[in-house]
C-alpha cells in the first residue's frame, strides 16, 4: 500500500530534530544559544545554589528537630515575658507623661494667675492715691 511505502518519509518529517538538521545553520543555532545566554547563566547559578544547599537539607541537622522545638518554645516564652514587661514599662511611661503634663498645666495656671496679680498690683501702684 502507498501509505506503508511512505511510512519512512512520514517518520522523517515527524522527527523533532527534522527542522533543525535541514533548515538551521550552525550560525543560527549559535545565535539562538547566545540570545539565551543570560537565561542559561541564571539557571546555572540557581542550580549551583541548590547544589550548595543540599548539604543543609540532608544529614543530622533535620534529625535534631525536637531539641530545636524545645528551644523555640523557651525563646517564645521569653519573648512573651519581654513583651509583657515592655508593655508595663510603656504604661508606666504614659502615666508619668500624663502626670508631668498635669504638673506643667497647673504650673502654667499658677504663673498666669501670678502674672495677673502682679499686673493688677503694678496697675494699682501706677494710679495716684488721692486722700
């Protein structure tokens, strides 16, 4: 049958490298590779980074997780205590600032009142006294 006779030809056209072998010269292939140089270098850097991290992910480091969990729980408790302590200090500071503001306000009122009394006395002193 004619289809079976052309099966080899059909396989040749369906081959993934068919177009590369016949239509692309070495210069075209080189320009394709060079145009993707940055991407290739980025992938290489990423692979090297991953390869460097494999030592961190394997070995005894991950087998000691219960000890790390206990240490993290202790650190969390310490952090909570420090936060409570800092909140208490903030509260005390705000109370002291409020008291300071009250003292300054009362002193301001006292100075205003004293200034008014001094001004009244000076005004009284300026007026001649007639008997």
